[in-house]
C-alpha cells in the first residue's frame, strides 16, 4: 500500500499530500470550466512539463515571455494542485491547465462545456522508468525500493495517481468527440514540429513558419533543461533531491530497454495485456 504518511487517497487514488489538500480537491470539484479552456491531461511522467512549455508558446504566437519568466506550474497550473485557487484567477483567456485526473473525476462543469483536451500518452514502460527515478528524487513520494519492487507497486497502482492502464482507458472511452486530441510522447520525440502543427490546428490557431521554428526550438529537451522556469532547479532540496536524479532526466524513448530484464518484461507484458484486453486501444509501442 502507498503510505498514509505521504499520500491522500482521492477516490482511492494515492496522491501526494505535499501537492494536494482536501481544500484544493474541493475547489477543483466546483471549478467553473469555460468554453475556451484548454486542458493537457496525462498520466504522470508522460510529458506534462513539456506541454507546460508548449501550450503558452503556441497560445502567445511564439512569444517567449511566459516561458522565460513564469515558473511552469504557475504558467500552466495543475487543476488539482494545492496552489490552483491562488493561480487560477491570474490566468488569461484562453486558460491552459494540466491535469492527472481520470476522465470521471473532472470538475462537473467540464462535461457540458466546450473546453478542449489534449491527451498525451507515453509508452507505459518508459513512464514506469521515469516514475522510478522520480520516486527516488521526490521526497514527498514513497521510496521506490529496487526497480523490481517498484514494478510491483506500479502494476498494483500503488504509485501516485494509480494505474497507467486505468488512466489511459478512462480518457479513451469518452463522448468528447472532436473536443479531444490524442498525441503521444513518442510522436513528439519523432517530429515535434509536426505535432505542434496538429495542436495548432486542433486549437484553431495559425502561426508563421518562423514562430513555429522558434516554438520548436524552445520546446526541445536541451532548451528546457537550461530554463530555470521549466527545469525544476528552483524547487527546494526539501522536496526534491537533485543528486539522485534530474527532473528533466533523459528525455528519450526506449530507456525501458536498459532496465527490464527478459523475465521482468514477460511478467509486465502479461499483466498489462490482460488489463488492456477488450479496450480496443493499441499503440505503436505495443509491437516493440
Ligand atoms: P524522463 O524521466 O524519461 O527523462 P512529466 O512532466 O509528465 O512529469 O514527465 C517527465 C518526463 O518528460 C521526463 O522523462 C522528462 O525528461 C520528459 N520531458 C520533459 N520535457 C521534455 C522534452 N522537451 N523532450 C523530451 N522529454 C521531455
């Protein structure tokens, strides 16, 4: 079980007490979603921070001011975070927000609104590896133990925000129609500029080729790693031990291959295939 010392249990999902409170969860439930709101939804360690850089750049015509001056979690805040009430008022329209909530736990006003959602999925095995290192460095999460031990916790959903499979399934079977765009971390790695064009189209926006080049450049891993407003270097050591891992760690696809033994891979595949059975959801990485 995830520890009661470090986690709140929100509808059964373990979420860190440092980042969420009973008040902030209440605030989220009655939050008034507006028709032009934009949410980027992810299971943790799938590219949330990346989208906290991309969205303001795309929504401001490639102007670098927000990403150079506002810390990522204030510029595109988490809907469910403890600081949300204090930053929500300062967001200018259209508001961009991120969330790890499953579909059925979005604010009541979301469902009848016209707000749009960009859902970013990442290869579950790479999300697991990224989460393993994040659990090592984030002092507000349970110690992950060994990689093998962490895999068991991950498969049982005893990690922050529960199971990857539940999250992905909840956001696939919605009636949001053209209000939701599905993208993957892997597509962003393969051709970021092309994905940015899809996002622009989805948001009904246009951008000059020059501005798009600038956004692409400033959203690259190496640029974000140097940007104090995006790289988590300003977070106190009290919360994150950066000697154990960087927040922007590797930023690649396929790091799982350096961590999974053939035995672990076989065990992992069996569990995940069973959980995804009948969902009709397939990803390119299923073939790997
Ligand atoms: P790794 O730990 O594999 O490096 P989240 O923001 O959802 O917590 O996800 C964090 C993961 O996204 C980390 O993965 C981080 O390095 C990666 N990431 C963030 N910005 C990125 C970028 N510009 N390019 C590639 N990966 C990025």
